C-alpha cells in the first residue's frame, strides 16, 4: 500500500527506507554537529572526546560515532589518552601534507623561500625569472 499523506514521494507504508523531511533534518543535524565538532577541535588545537560530546550537548555514543566518522574522513586524528582518570581519546586536527608544488616553477623553487635577508619581489631578478617560468608552464 502506498502512503502519500505527507506530500512526499509515495513510499511503501511502514517502510524504513523513506527519504523524506525527517531524514533531511537528521542529515542537517549531523552536518551541523560535524561542523561544530571540527570547529571546536581546530579552535582548541585538540579536545578530549569526553569533553567534545559534553560541549556539543550530545550523548557519549553520538560523540564517539562523530569522532570515529571524522577520523575515517581524515579530518581529525584520535590518540588514546587518560583524562580525569578515565580512558578517552584526544582529538586533534589532522596533520596535512604540505603542497610544495605551489612554490615550484618547473624545477625551480621560489627564490624568495631560500633567502635569509628580506627580498623585495619587485626588484628581484631571480623572482622575475621564476614568474616567467610559471607563465611558460601554464601554456
């Protein structure tokens, strides 16, 4: 029997596989929690998992699932820790690999990186050559 009483796409009555308004709200809530969690972890440069779920006002189970999800996505790192005599995890922002390709023009590293003295890029011949190589690389 089809159920169309809520105005959504018709679904099997009693089906658990509906994608309606309530599921969208659940997704929005989860995304909001993820956003808030990442902000807390980044702003504090780390937070204990047991403190995270308290700050977010969610259950420890929800906090644990959220932390696990963020770790699996590579957004955070979890390290086993003891906090207030309890086993927990320290949640840290994930370390990101540096992309040095932005400093390269062909096989030349930006000349402004390897200098101990202050260099004005406008007056630097080496920097001008580096920019010209970047322009040629783009062609």
